[in-house]
C-alpha cells in the first residue's frame, strides 16, 4: 500500500494563502491545524515503519484525521466566502 502525504497545503492548494493567514491570527484554527499535522505525521510514521498496530486503531486515527480535515475545510470555506 502506498503512503500518501496529507499536508493541508497540498490537500487544499486553492486555500494556501488563507491557511497561512489563519494559522497566524486564529488560535482555534492553529490548534486544530497542529492536531491535524501531528496526527498525520503519526499515521505516516506508523505506515512507513509498518509498525505493529491494530487495523482498528489505525482506522480510528485515520477517521479522526479526516474529521479534523473536514473541520479545517469548513473554516477555510467560510472565511473564503466572507472575503469575496
């Protein structure tokens, strides 16, 4: 199975500038982004090392990452609409 990168700038290149802006001025966004990045790195590390972890736990970690990405996307989409 291939390992894919899930860095937020790569996931939403259309919001790259907005990600940087919110990261600098919005504490809640910054915290969520850090949680997302930390979890993404942990998942990637486990996959690269083929670490012994239960499929259930890895699946839950990936679900949490997807939820965080969803939450971050909602903020980005709302902020983008406001600036139009």
